[in-house]
C-alpha cells in the first residue's frame, strides 16, 4: 500500500482554526515535522485542506 510523507513547511500563525486543527490531526506540531500516513482519501483530503502549509510526497 502506498504511503504519504507529509512535511510541515509553513507556520499556522494567522491561519484559520480548521487548518490548525487539521495539522494537529495529521500529527504535525511545528515547522519541519514529518509524518508518514497511509494514502487514503481521508488523508488526501486533509493534506489538500492545508496544501499551502505542507509538502507531500509518495513513499513506499
């Protein structure tokens, strides 16, 4: 199964509440944090919500 590597690249300061909560639910707390999640539609939707704050790439 494919996996997504998600890295937080920008701050949540000044962002909307739902974007801050989405980052927390992904497991990202600060700039530079990296998490690896399963590539599922729910995770893709969360990454899409905060696409301007994170970078994502597929890994094996």
